C-alpha cells in the first residue's frame, strides 16, 4: 500500500468529536478548547523490543500505545480529548495495521478520544502518540506539590507487568493474567479526575515505583518513607514470585501504569471515597517526610534495598 492509502485506511476508521473542527487529512488539525480549561499535552513512544515483546499482537500494541499516554493524562487529573499517531512500519501491511487499529481505537472509543492526525513512515516498528486533554484551570495534578506529612498512595497492584516481561525473557510462558497487564495496561483516568483538587501530587508508575516517586520527591523538595509490606500485589504475582524477587518487581519493575499520589493525612476518607467512586482500588503505602530520596522499610523497621530503583532508558545494560 502507498502511504496515503494507509492514512486513508486510518481516517475511515477514526471517530471524531464536536470539538474537532478539522481532523485527519490536512497539514494540521483544528480543535476547539473550551474556556476556563487548560490544555494538557503528553507524548510517549513505543519501540519494538523495548516497550513490548516482539511476539505482541498488533491489537495489543495499538492498545498500549494509547494507554501509556492516557496514563500521563490520568496523572495530571485531566480529561482526554484528542490524539495524534505517528507510525513507523517496516512495510505497509494492511492486516497488521487493521489489528493495530482494533486495539488503539477500542481504547480511544472507551474514553471518547478522537484521532485527529499524525504521520506514517517506513522504518523500525514504532508508535508515537501525542494525547491532548483538558483540566479545570488551577486543578491539574503536578509532581511538585507534595508536602511533608502527606500520605503516599498507589492504585491497583504493582509488579504484574514486570513479572510477565521477566517470564517472557526467561523463555517460559507468561502467566496470562500477568501478560494481560503488560500488554493492555489500564489508564486510571477516572481516579485521576476524582483526585483533582484533593491530591497534592501525582505521577504514573511507568519506570518503577521508587524511580517515579523519586521524581515527585525531587520536584517537591521532600523525601518519602514507604512500608514494604504495604505494597499491593495481585494473587497472580504472589503465585509466581516470592521474597525479594516479588518485592523487587513491585518496587522497581514498572510498566504497570498505576497512579502514585500524595494527599493530606486528614484526607484519608476523601481519598477512599474518590477511589470507590472511580471504581479503582487504592492502597496506603507510606508518607512524605522532610529531606530527600525514597526509603523503604520492612516490618522490623530495617531499611530494605531494592536491586535497582527502576528502568533507565540510557542506563548501563
């Protein structure tokens, strides 16, 4: 297929919204931003062999390409609206593209996200998505607002995606529950919206809990102390891993795209109500303290050292 045939194939399947004045097919999109709302923009790229295993189904790649970006909007407490998609493909494969769009557009439809433009090019398999969301003026969640005395919370469970990747790398069959968490993460958009105006700071857990919470601490000029035994784990993870291997996946694994956030200690009931209203489980895992860095303590009060803080794209192999 020629490039513009690929683009037309995408355009025919993409849904629109009333606030899209001009979408796919021109040099740029025209979008209407409502008054008293701030535009929230995030971009993530997924590369084959780095962000997804080589045997991933096209529909799963499509889903994940959008999900990881929507997770960034969730961490800002934003409502998603529009996105663009840039695809690098080794060859123009209509069947692969249709599969990719099955996953991508299924998630887009679920959250009323309109695909309004992008690009296609020949090259190594890669998908770059830019999402645009809307937040009420002054209510977006940020990394630099955590305060000493805040509680630290996390949504869902930790370590499932990293566990699936570890199983895949070892050459065995990944537990299907764990593999689903790697292939199709759930962006916590409803929770992020519910926390706007309630939480002080938030971030999504993409590179590992300790690494990502460390970003919040550095931006806010504070430290954090976490309870190792409070880190939530799924039954599937506990059935496959134990001991420090389990703890390492929870603390440092990443790719779960859960929300880690801080909130005033007096807001425990309000946080739990927000979680229930959004249909998202949350767990208290520690507190923000004066100082710097993230420390983890076991049940005996001894400091626990993880095998690594988290994933680093340009770190040593």
